[in-house]
């Protein structure tokens, strides 16, 4: 049963029109997200229209993406036939809501610099670029990217000094 679900989600991320943005996704990562309850989909007419995977840092992220307790939005996708209908916005809002519930200070993510649609989308969601990161790909060499964050809850100190 769980294997079927992993396959279903993987099929969405590996759809030919979007797979280039997810070169590193493996079935094990999806299975882990299912086990932790950190994967959410929007379904339209019984079909998966979009999926988001997310998580929470137990410690400072080793690539300086975020701090302990921050929520990370890992992979968001809307299948082409459903794009432009607010599907990704619903997926994003689900993750933001999770971040509020767990009282995370920030929501963080990274995205490839050349992914214009995704960069436009994250900016529309109110996220701000705070840094750069690179990935090393066997096929493409160095892939450049941006780090985005959005403040969710202020810590006590910043509340006192705000
Ligand atoms: C980026 C992506 C997830 C957006 O999905 P979507 O379901 O089409 O987005 P939505 O319809 O929910 O759009 C939400 C908002 O973002 C804006 N937006 C979405 N794509 C945009 C684009 N290409 N340019 C400008 N704004 C855009 C919409 O106008 C909308 O704004 P509104 O709330 O004011 O109406 C989708 O294009 C996708 O799956 N791309 C391929 C996979 C990918 O790149 N994922 C990110 C890798 S980290």
C-alpha cells in the first residue's frame, strides 16, 4: 500500500515536464516523508494535481539553509495541466500553516536560479532571497541556486526589541 503511494508521488515528480527540477529525488525520501506525515497533495477529480514535501530541522542545517526548528519546504510541484489554478498556493499554505502550528521561526527553501517560474512563485508567496547555494550534478556540473526564507514567528528577544 505504502509502496503504491511512493510510486504515485514519484510519478508526479518524475513527470517529463517537471523532472529536470528534481534531479535528486529518490523513493526513499518520499517514503520517509510519508512516514513522518510530511508530504501533502492537492487532488482534482481524483487525480493528484500537485505535491509538496517538507520537514523540520532538528539541528542547524549543515549547508546553512536554516536553523534548528526551522521548517524547510523541500519539493513543490504542480502537474502542467493543473498549473496556474492556485494548486501550488494551496500546497505552500499547508506548509506555512504547519510552520505556524509548530511555532517555527522561519520557513526556508532553496531553488535553482534558472527556475524562473519557481522563483516568481516563491516571491509571490512573500518569500525573500537571503543567500545563494550551489548543487553539484554529474550531468550539469555546478547548478546555482538561491536560498529563500520567510519569518513565521518572532523569537522572544526580537519581540522585546521590535
Ligand atoms: C512553480 C509551480 C509550483 C507553480 O505552481 P502553480 O500551481 O502553477 O502556481 P499557482 O497557480 O498556485 O500560483 C500561485 C501564485 O503564484 C503566481 N505564479 C505562479 N507561477 C508564476 C509564474 N511563472 N510567473 C509569475 N507568477 C507566477 C501566480 O500568479 C499566483 O499568484 P496569485 O496568488 O496572485 O494569483 C509550478 O510552475 C511547477 O510545478 N513548476 C515545476 C516544478 C518546480 O519548478 N518546482 C519548484 C522546484 S523547488
